[in-house]
């Protein structure tokens, strides 16, 4: 792993990012030739800045791919991958529109950029397919280190054969009483935990001891956390990998401190907007409700503030007559 901007980045995905940058860089000249049918006589006057525009085009696309999480481990070929790619190209096209508006000397035409986007998309999908076919499927999985070798760690061990996008680098025994995991899977690093994590390109640390009061390397875990290594407890790891909550290990404090019940600022605004739209759109059921209220109150005019329904007025007259007789 390579330390970049205070975080450790996998060399596998760093090389993939550089290759995809080159694909996007050469996609723009190819789009230029495809747009004008390989006839240089039809090129625009700004073709002299082609290589500068290509470099900026590739930079914006690469930045957008990074922003949507295309370089995180565990990402499979699925519909979600195509959605991320589509969002990345949308962000890149928006940024390029602002760039071309600010610097007209770089404009090559919408058709050229459209062809370049298409060639970049095809090139990225083809490159990723060949890249991970050569390196193997294990290269896409994120590597985890499990702290613990007892019954709680056994739950992670049981998930290894379910085809989930993670690979366990090893189980670190924290206490001599934890002897559930086979000895062949137990690791005994003779160096600081952070050095071991970096050397083995581990992305996540899962804390799963049977008893957290015994042998927990708090200082070393904190060093990993401050260095950009993700640290998860066992329940959060289960939720992330299986999209389910394991009730057997659920504890009330996890529910108290969970962020899943908080929408956030943007979510609150969308919820309020949905409430306003729901109140503004006519609902046919409200007509029947109003008709029912009017029937029960003796008419719309009688339902105003201070009006008394006929049955109530009859009850009032009966009460007055009874009072006079008495």
C-alpha cells in the first residue's frame, strides 16, 4: 500500500486508476477522428490545444470516478457499477461544460466530447474486465484482519464461503482462551499492528474478541484508525457485508449510537418537500371526507365555528324544558 494524502491506497487500484486515466486521455483524440470521419480537414481551429484538452478531460473523468467510489475494493460488476459510471460521466460532463465556457479555446465540439465519453466508457469496462481477469477475483476483494480467534471470530469465518467481496488475511488471537479458529489461520505479527496492516495491504480491521477486557490493543488500533484504516465492530461488519443485522450479537448500545435513523440535512429537506407536495396535490379522498363531515354536521354552512349540529340543539332544548318543569 502507498500512503497518499494521509491515507493508504492499494497499489492494485492505484495502477488501475493510472491505466484508466490513459484510456480517457486517448479517448478524446479518437473521438475527434470519429466525429470528423478521420478527415483532418474538418477539424476545428482549436485542435492545436488537443493534448491539453485531453489531459483535462482525463483528469475530470478520473476525479469523477474517484468521487463515486470506483476505486474501492469489493466493487463487483453489477447494475450498481453502471450507475456509478453513469453518475461519474454526468459529473465530468458538467465540469467540462463549465471549463469550456470559461476557456473557449479548448472547445472541440459536443460531438467530439460525446464520442470521447462513449469510448471512455467502453474502454473502462473492457480494461477492468481484463485487469481483474489477469490479477484474479481476489484482487477486487477488500482485505480484512479479524481481532479475535474465539466464538465471535468464528462468525466471520463462517461467512468466508458465502462468496462475499472480502478476504480474511488472518485472525489475531488476543487471549489464550480463544482457540476456536484453526491454528493455520491465526497470525502472530512480531511488529506493530499498523506495520503489519500496511505490509499486507489490509483495508479493514474487524474487532471480534470474545471478551474486550482481555488483551485489546487499544493504542495500536487507534494508530490504524488515525492512518486511514477502517475499524469496525462485528455487528457493523455483518450489516455492511450481508445487508442484515445479526440479532444474536445485537446489543442495545449499537441501536442507540447507530446513524441509520438520521436522515441528515439533505434528507430532511427532501422529506419536507415531499410533505409539501403531498399537501398541494389534490386527493380525491378528501372530497368524500368533506362530504361525510357536511352530512354529519347538517351542511357546509353549519360546520363553521360556533355552529351547533341539529342533534345537539335538540338535546339543548330538551335540557332547558326539563329545567323549567323542575
